[in-house]
C-alpha cells in the first residue's frame, strides 16, 4: 500500500492509515515526485495508535520544507 499526496508551500499536513497488524515492524518513507534540485523538500514524522488488541493506526505528518507545493509518495517497508 502506497499513498500519494501534495503538501502546500511551507506547510504541514497529516494522514493516517489503519488496521495494520501490531506484530509487524513497519518503516515509512516519503519520496518527492516533483523534482527540485539543491535542497531537501520534505520532512516527516510517524506516530502510532494502538487501535485494538491486534491492530494499529499510523499517523504520518509530512512537512514541506520549500516555497513550492510538493507532490510525494508515501512508501513503507515491513521489516518483520
């Protein structure tokens, strides 16, 4: 599951994705899809909610570090 989004210039936006097994070790990455050379475009933070005994929700906050809108893909890797 990937998701895509756009973050406005110098703004922060939050997404969530739910019903993930709590036994999985999931790492999230944000990859800009709008090229801009010379400096980082995005920063992100991931927090977790234990939604039930066996499921969790990931809350993903993406910050645009530029003066232009940035489109991106949210990607993940399951490490266990």
